[in-house]
């Protein structure tokens, strides 16, 4: 199998899976089996591609020429490969988790759910592999549309309203800003290709660079930059696996991934740095980080809190891009991985809590830790990783973002990142702390240092839910120790333009 | 990774195993074995740096064994052992695991040869230790734990920021002597300062230690702050600023301790005050002063643990640690009382007790270098120490007004732990060379001179006399149940008030703005609907006449254009 | 100094019974005078040996003792003054702070109920 | 024999449906006349395809009617542009005919169907004639043929809803006014030049230079055609006509009639008056540009609030015509390409959507959006076709709508007209809203109690899906349409630039 074929195969498997799932809709076991098998197969192919990429291969496939000069092209570079690996790898755990969750929560229309899910993954992979801005834009929209039914899944008025906000904001920003930006780029440069070092330098009056960047930054609504972040909390009406994979990994990461990609391959890090065009974005991202964290503090709904946390964390990645240096790109890309692993765990825990105890509010969780210790231990680990504490993966991405801020001479940004960590502690760790250690509401512990009341049997979520949670929580730890390899890999993201041979 | 260096690993691995060990006794034995095993990993090891490797172009060294880290490694292992012994009765896995992780992280940080490793374990102590507070499982402990955690993690992130800047400045992450000259080192200094409970950054200590579980407080008292002292001694020896910070630290807690009712908080203030001595020693930075700091840290861990243990034992039996609720307990718990008195005499630096041989090093160093006022402050502080730790703790617990508690003596394992600790306190006091032999610098100091013994006894006994006089005249402040404001008022009262004020303002503005905006949007939509809705003029199918009118208008417009 | 409400000594550990003699007010007074005597002796001891001080101040006879006495009293009086400013009720910060919880715990008298509430 | 047919193809294009119309009327019964009309429509489509192939290759085909040489005789002149439009018109007709059988059967009594198909064929004749002819007056004649038959077709909706009659009446008045304006304009041109042949007109106008009469002629033609193509605010006839006409008619005229009118506008503006005609340029910028932009927004907003699906689509059409006019108003090559591409794209998309609306009417008996709740479950294929068409209407990538939008935005950016680019995007967001209202109702709302809705018959679904398929196919591979449009724009610009060069 050549690399190019593997690339197409990786896209084809989830696409074909949608049809198989649709066909086996009446037999739930086969249907769920297909989605798991497809996820594993996809991941295997993606790993195979990863190997080639690390060996230096850069496969490229052109599917069709839509208009003269505008082609649908897939070609893989390290950044996209990273995103693809994360999305497809976490699809496996989510596929398993969905089985437990959807059955445990007695959700309706599960077939539609699995169809759209596989489709969304296919779109996410296509975004990861897209070889030019045009292809990326196409699948960006496909991703929006394929996740819309997932958000509206419950079909209640709230779900419909949430989905409307979701679609409205994502569509509005992508059409109003992103498409204009794409076409502008096209008319400036005559190409859309992602090229190392960027394509804009020399083709655009530097005065306009901030404006073009603004069109991109706001156009990529999936990156949830304030003030276009509202869709993310609104999307929390979706079933939890959706929130877990799509709104912690695939969709939002597609957004920030696009951000990184545009920064690296369209503007070029050097060009951005020299023109200082991204300065304003640095401040906006910093503001988003802090404001979203503060809002998260005030949310009592568990998923809403996590959603705002996501908004805040996504801006870390945007910040990495906007700081416009190599460490920023490395830190940002690393954060894609680290945050994905942490946040998916958190969301899956939220889902497990819902399935097992039917609790959705933070204030209802007191004392629940003793009934669901594994879930809450996983929650703690993931929280620590998100906060950026060792020995969990999140520490490293924060390290590189700080390095990047230091390189850019932005002491204030360092301060912002530090403050954000503290806010993260406040809104994330308080959840497991209360669950484990606060006395159940309404009764004060009769004494200090009361020994843990012997657990009267665990009431954990189904095994299908629990195992993925434990896996991803372990992943948070593994990532801390596996950092050397990831760093080496990220160094291969080309920052400088290729010198002519 | 290359060969395993740090003893922290022993603790980490044990922490993974412990929850699954049954029965309970086996688990306790395993717990006690951990510090011993940890100690064995570096007991006979030659000095040097181990566990080095290259991580992303940074030179990481997991374990640097030299004179300074050796002493701290030793005392941390000892403290861990004693704390675990004292906690023999605890069946709560959370506390056991947290204790192991906490001690392990403390050791890891002490042995860290580079700043990144230091940071990792630095945060490790923060995270692990908070569980010892939360494990009390009350609402108050939860809230205190959150505050404590934020402070500790705050210290960690400031350290991280400092490290990042430092790395960018120097290209190295080696942890060695630094100068206070750039934002990087200031940040690192500040991070150390938070953990070391510098004045105004100290309240987490008084807040958290009384809130932890009985055994948790004993563990807490050993590691975090002494780790900070170690880090200061390693990174900022001879920084003059530290002298003044330290002197302030020795003085102000004295007054707070005198009026504090909660004995564990009294001990926390006392801890703060003792840290001041060590910080002064670091600030002076001469070999004598540094020796003093290290020795004092060593002795301090022991006697402070002993005091916390004895108060803890009382609390274990009576359920309270408030001076106003205690008294006359020597009748029920005489052995505990004796150990407590040993601890009190050690901390007050009576001759033949450990405090005497360590504190005098620092006092001599300050006098040697001619810091008269600092020296004076330290002497006053010594009197203060006697007041709150030497007299107040044992007196109000075991003597004074009999509160009527008739309880059993402390359990055997507690007595054992206290006994060993007390023996060590006396042993070190009687044979100072034991400790002097392992200090980082060669010691040329004799604590037991006539002058020193006599003057010290004068100081202490006259102060005791003052106490006796004040008690007999009724001038001594009564123990009253209360909380006393400290700097934490700023972030427990002022800041929330300010924030809620700001929040109120923001919310009001937001509501106002959004009402206006929503009003505008609504009227816009209404307007659009009026024009474009099914009944609106634009959607109505007009009579033919008006259609023709439009044609005329358009024609006219275009024609006008034609004529201009 | 110590009041002994009932003077019963039975049921006490032997060591405690040994010490209970000090509880009597007469003995307490004796102890006080003993302490006074020791202090005076120590003050006088300053004349018997050659003092090695760092500062000139130290040469003054019994300076340490006097200083200790004054400093101690000063600490106490300053602290009393400080208390006027900083003293607040126990539930000042929040209703369920650790200080108030201790109290609840104390009231429950764990030994009496036979429970083992503390870890 | 074959040879004769090939040489006379341009004539046959018009003659075949023209002759077939009375035959159809004589056939009587519905099915027979339907079969015949369908056959004829296939035939005309075949002819137009072969004409397109011939014209695509190179030089314009000039055909002299009856052997009379132009400028005196009537010339049929086929270049890429009108071959393209011919193909659209006949292609849509060929798809609508199979669709019409079931749809018409449910909406028009059997004994009247023969006349219906006759009128249909006449309408087709008229539209083809307008497109193919190279003679200005001939345009008017064919325009009247198509208009008159359209009035009849619209009025035939009266069996379903009596309001079709007033709609047809309004349409008739407006259409007649428009035709009159148009013929006045042609008269003025004739006054100046003494010729009616377009190519000849172009040359003579260029020689004659600018004059007040010429301007008057331009204005009258502009307004006249503007009425026909439902240029805002002259669109008032359209919503009623579209919503009350039988579904098949709506699909057909929505996809073709206005497109042909746009073609006529293009032809007159650029071939007759010339690309560089200064007055025209100022008219375009000062009148057409604002009118187009207002159309995009006003009509879309009206569409948002409509409850009737067909009516909503009708207003959407007015907005889409705004796009075409906007492309024109840019007066650049890219702008023209945008207009011509959108001509095709919108024909395909709107044709499909109206067919879907027809399916809903057939199954649910009404096209009101509130009655479509939960229809996604009962009529999955129809609803899916609507979604696909709707996406194209919004202009999402991989649909033809995206291609049009791409060229439009590019054209505006080329000129540096920033706000216009954003306005184009903004108006497509309005399309998101009105399309999504339907999608949400169809999929996410529970079906009303006790309503039985069957999936539409294959004969209706297949044509609809062919159009949907086309709208996706040419969205993915737009090289054919864009190249054709680009060449058409080339010929329009190329021919006129020579004329006004002196």
C-alpha cells in the first residue's frame, strides 16, 4: 500500500462506515461493532501514515479540479498528521464509550447518531490532511453540517435552540469571514497551497495583514475566540460522547488546527513576527483565556463549566500561533494533543456521572466520589493535566507556550498563563475535591478527620464507559513521559520557507 | 529513561501499590518500609549527580547528591518514617497515598539537580499535600484546602514562569546559585518565598495546618516549608534581602501566636517564626550561617513534629485543640505531656535540647557579621518562642484550668513515634557532633560554653518568671475562642468583597448594555418583520397600479441619469 | 495556679498521680518561689565567670535575664493590644470554617460515645 | 437527409417545438399529449446539445432564416453564450416533462392536459427562440410567444387555487408593460440605425456614437427586460405567479424564464451597446448595483418570514437574480463569468427545489412549511433532495452555489469593493436562515398527528434528483461550466471591444 493509498483509505474507512452503520441500523450490536471496528481500522491506517511521515514522506493526492487552479488536494504534513492521529485515536475510545453511554442513557435515534459521528470523523481527517486552503474550507463546512444533527440529537426545544446557535455562529463566521479571507488570499496570491514559510509574503501590503488575519481568526469560529464562542456552550445540549469527541477534540481542534495551519503555512510564522500583525490576536486570545475561565467559575452546570474551560484552553493554541515563533507553534500543536486527552476524559467523566447518577450540576456532586472513585480519580488526573501540572501532559504544552511568550518578550502573557492556571485549579479541581471530600449536602460531618466511611459498593457507570475514561486518564500521564518523541516530531513542522534547491 | 536516580521513585511506586495491599497490618509495615528503602538508595552513595539525561535539549538531573541535599534527604526520610509511624492507626488510603507522594515529592525536589525537575516535584508537593487537608472531609477543610492549593500551585506557576525566563536568559536549567537581578530570578525567589511563608505570603500556613487531619498536620509540618528553605539555601545564599525578611518573620508571628486560641495554629505561627531563623541564616550566607540554617531545619523538623504529634494526640483523644477547651490533661495523658514538654524545651532552645545547638549557630552568625539589630530581633523572637511554644502549648494543654477531660493515654504507636522523636531531640542536644558532622561545611563551633549556657538559661528562666508573674497577677491574656484577623483577611474578606463589587458593576453594566442591545435588535427584527413579514409592504402583492408606479420611478431614475 | 476541681486522683495513670501533688495551690506557690530563686542565682552567676560576648551590651550583668523578662512582658502586652484589633467571632469568615467545626467535634465527646471519629 | 438536418439545426431548434405544439393540442387525451410533448422536449434537448458542441468548438454559427441574408433577413446566431442558455432551457424542459406527468395529473383535469402541454411547448418555443435569434425584433416576437403561453400556464393553476387567475392577470399586465417598453427601445434603436440585426446594430451604434436617443433606447430596453427578469423592485408579479402556478410550470419557468431574460439583457448590453458604452457603465453602477444589492437582502428577508415553501423559494429567486445582476454590474470579466455561471447554477438549483416543493404539494397537499413538520421521516428522499438543493442555495462548497459565490466575491475583491464582498456573504447567511427553517421543521420537529405522507413517485423524484445531482456534480467539478462561462464572457467582451475602439 502506497502512502497515497493509505491516505485515501484513512478517509474512506469512516465514510464507508457511515453506510454500513446506516445499513445495519436495525441490529444495534452489529452497528456499534462496526463503528468500533472502523475506528480501530482508521487508527491503524493513520498510524501507518504517521510512520511514513516521521520517515520523511509527504504523500499527496489530488482528487479533482473544481475550478481552474482550485483543486481538492490532500497532502500530509506533520501538523496535520498530529491532528489526524489525535482525532482518530480518540475516536476509538469514544466509540467504545458511546456504546455504554447511549445505551445507559437510553438515547433515541442511535443509528443517526453513529452515522453522523463517523461522518464527522471523516471530515475531521479530511481537514487534517487537506493540502490547500480550499479543501480545508470545504471539509470545515462538512464538519459543521455533519455535527449539527448530533447537537440537535435530543430534538427538544432546548436542543434545537442550541443547535441553531451552533449552526448559526459557525456558519456565519465561516461564510462571512473565512470564505472572504480564503478568496482574498486566492486573489492575492493565485494559490491556496499550504507552503512552508507561508504564501503571503511579498504578495500583500503589510498594512492589510492584520485585517486578513482578523478575517481568518474570526472566520475560524470553531476556534471559539471571543466574542464568537457562544456556540460551544450551546453545543453542550448534545449527548456527552459528542461533547467529548467533537467539542473537546475533533471540532474545536479542527478550528485551532486551522488556525495553526493558516499561521504556519499561509502567513508564515516569520512573516507574522516581522509585521507584528498578530499582536492584537495575542491580546484577544489572552483576554479570552481569562474571561472564559472566570465565566467557567460561575457555572454550576458541569458540562457548561467544561465548555467554558474549553473556550479558554483553545485560546492557548491560538495564542501559540499569534505569538509567531517556533516555540509558539510547538506549544500550540502540543496543546492540541494534551488538551484533547485531558478534556475528553473530563467530558467522558461528566457523561459517566450522568449515566450512573443522573447528576449534571457541580453542586450535586458532594460525596459522589466515594461511589464513583475511578471516575473521579480520572477526573482529577485530567484536571491536573489541563491545569498544566506535572507529571501530566498538560505541563509540557504550557511550558512551551511560556517559552514562546518569553521569546516574544511578552511578560504579561506569561502572567496571564499563570493566572489562568490558578483559575483552572479553582474551577476544575474543586469538582473532584467536593466529590471526594465534601460531606454530602445537608449533613455536616460530625467530626474532624472522619475516616472514609467504608464504601458501600461502587456505583460506577457501565464498563463500556469506565474503561475509556481510565485509558485516556492514563494517557494524560503517559504523554508527560513520552514528551521527548512528540517534541522531536513537532520540530519537523517546517517554519522557514524551503530554500530553493 | 536512563538509570533511575531519585529516591522519590521508591515512594511513587509504593504509592501505586499501597491501595491494593491487604490486610491493613501488612500495608502499615509496607508504609514504614518505604522511607527506609528510600533512605537506602542514597545512604552510602558517593556525592555526584545521577539520573541525568537530555530532554528536549535540556540537561535534566534527577538526583544531585551533595552535602546540602544529603542532610535534607536524611531528615525528610526520618520525618516521613516518624509521621507514618505516628499514623499507624489510619486506615484511610487517601491519606496514606498522599503522605507517600508528598514525602516522595519533597525528597525528589531536594535532590533535583535542575530547575525543571525541581518544578515537577515542587508542584508534586503542592498537589499531594492538599489531600491531607481535604481528607478531614469537612466543609471547612474543603474550603481551606482550596485556598491552600491555589497558593501552592500559584507558587509553582510563578516558579515555572521564572524557570522559563531563566532558561531563555541563560540557556541552562541548572539549579545553582542565582542573583536577584532579572525578572526570572525574582520570580523564582517569589515562588520560593510563597512556600517559605514570607511575611504577607504566610497565611496559607496558619490557614492550612490547623485544618488538616491530625496525622496530616504532622506530615505537612515537615516538608513544604523546609523544602523552600532548602531551595533558598541552594539558590539564594547570601542574599541580603533575606536577612530582613527573615528577621521580620521571626518577630511578627510571636504576637499572633500569643493571642491565638487554636493550639495547632499557635504551632503554625511558631513554625513561621522558626522559619524566620533559617531565612536569616540563608540571608547571612556565611558557612556558619548556612550550617546553622541546615542544622536548625533538621532539628526543627523533629521538635515541631513532636509538638504537632503531642497536640495531635490530645486532639485525637479529646476532639479539640483549642486552648480554651483544654487543660489539666497531664492527669490523663502524662506521657504525652512529657513528650510535649521535651518538644517545648527543644524549640525554646534549652541547653541539652536540640534547639539549643542549632539556633545558636544562626545567632552567632548574625552577631559575627555585625547585624546587631537582626541579632536583637532574633533574641526577642527567642523569648517569643518560649512564650508560645515553650510555655503556652504545654501549659494550657496539660496544666492550667482542668477542663475535665478524662481520656485515655495516647495510643501506643503515637507514644512510640513521640518517644523516638523526643529521644532524637535530646540526643542531638546532648551530642551535637552527631549533627555537626553531616552539615555542609566544616563546623568549628562549641555550643556548650559557660557563657552560652548561662546567658541562655537567664533569658529563658527570667522570661518564665515573667510568665509566672503575669499569670499570678491575672495580666496574662485569657484564652478566648475567636478567630484573629491576619493578612488573609485581604483575600478572604477584602478581595471577595471587592470582586463582588466589581461583579455587581460588570453585571449591571452588562445587563444594561444587553437590554439596550437586545432592545435594538428586537426593534430591528420587528422593523424587518414589519417590512418583510408576510403582511409587510415588501411581501404584499400590490395592486397592479403600484407596480406600474415602480416602473415609472425606475424609468424616471434612469432617465434622469441619462440627462445629466 | 491550676485549680483542681475535685482533687480525685484515682483512675489516673501512676505517672500522673506522681505529678498531681503540684496541683495544690501551696505547692504552686512554692514552685514559683523556687523559680525566683533560680533566676536570682543565675543572675548572680554572671559575676563568677568571664563572659564572651559579641556586643558590648552583653557585658552588663544579668542583661540576658532582664532582657528576657522585659521582652516577655512586652510581647504579652503588645499581643493583648493586638487582640483588641484583630479579634473576631469564630464564624467570622464563613459559617463552616474549621474553627467552628472543631468546636462541634469537641462537643460530641468521641471517647464518651465510644466512636473513633478521627483518622 | 442527415446532412440537411445538421445544417438546419438552428432552425429546427425552434421549429420542432413550434410545430409540435398544435399537434399536441390535437392529440387530445392527457397521456398521449404528455408522451408526445416529452418526446419533443427530448428532441429539442438533443438539438441544443449538438448546437452547444458545435459552438463550444469555435466560431459562432450564423444561420440565415429562409436564406435571406442579414441584416435584411432574420439571422440565428449561436455563440457559446446562447448555446449554453439553449442547453439550460431545453435541458430543464426535458427534465420537467417526465416530472410533469404525475404532478400535472394531480393538479389539472385530464381533458385540459393536452392544452396544458401545448402551452408548455409554445413557451419552450418562445424561450428557445429568444435565445437563439440574432434579430432584435425577433427577440420581441419570441418573448411575446413565451410570455403569452406562460400567462396561460400560470392561470392553469386555478384548478388548485383560484388566486392563480389574479396572479396570471397581474403577470399579464406587467409582462405586457415590459414588452412594450422593450419594443419602444428597439424602435428607438431602429430610428438611429435603421437595422434590427444585432450584429449590424452593434456596428452601426458604434459608428453613430452616443446620442440622447440611444440613451433613451437603452433605458427602455433595460427597464423592459428588467421587468421580465423580475429585477427588484419590478418583481412584484413573480411571487404570486410562481406560487400559484402548477408545480411543473413553476419548476420550468423559475429555472428558465428569468434566465433567458438575463441572457437577453447580457446580449443587448454587451453585444448591441458594447462593453465600453459609457452611459451603460454609469447606469450599471448607479442603478443596477444598488438595486441588485437591495434585492439580495430585501427578498431574502421576505423569504425568511414566508410560511409557504413555494413562495419562499420565489422570493429566494428574486434574491438570486440580484446576484446575477450584481455580477453584471461589476462590468468585469470575472463578474460576467459569475453571472453566466450563476445563470446555470441557479437554474439547476431552483429547478430542483421547486420540483421538491411539487413533491411536497403532491404528498401533503400543501406547501406550507408548518405542514412539513417531521416530513424527513416520511419522505426521506424528497427531503434529502431539498437539503442538498438548500445547501447549494446557501452556497456551501461542493455545490454549484459555492462556485457562483466564489466568482462573485472574487470579482468584487478584484475591484477592491470590500463591502460588496461582505454583503454577498451576508445575504447568503440569510439563505442559511430560510433554508434551515425548513430543514429543522422537516427533521427535528415531531410530525403532526394523523397525517399520512407518502414518498413522492419515482417519476418526480428522479428528475429532481438528477438536478440535485447536477448541482453537486458541477459543484465538485465546475470546469465545464466555468470554462463555458469564461468563453462566453470572452466573446461578449471581445466582440464589443472591437466595436467601440475608435
